[in-house]
């Protein structure tokens, strides 16, 4: 898995590439948390999932964990452009109730 990011108009866009599962989420958790710490002045964080080919329940937990961290700073979190297979997992989980799709 690979993470890229950019800040546009005080919003942090996080681009996830590859697979988000038990193996990759372990190695990416600290990397992403450190990145988010640097952008706590952001008005929002947007997870772009257009290049995420696979996500399982551990990947959902990964996203929810980042949501909880950002919620402590009153920073809203959004999801954009999930692939079809990832979209199915997100819909079934009900995650859009806390992280709306834009």
C-alpha cells in the first residue's frame, strides 16, 4: 500500500493506493497518524479511495481509527471516489454515517 497526500484550500487530501488489509494497515497506521498530526489545522480530511483495489474489515478499522483521532480535533472526515469493490464494503459497514461520501 502507498499513501500520497496534498493540501488544497486548507483541506488535506489523502490518496490510498493498493490494498488496505490487516498486513498493510499495520505498517501504514503510524505513517498516516504522523501525517495527520502535521495537518491538524486542516478544515477537513478527505480520503480518496479511487486507487484502492481491496479493503477488508481491518481496513475499515483503520479508517475509523483515523476518524476518531480527527474527531478529537473537530476535523470532519470524508470519503471520495471509492472503487466499486471498496464501495460495497463501505456501504455494508454503514461508515457513511460518520464519514460522508463526497
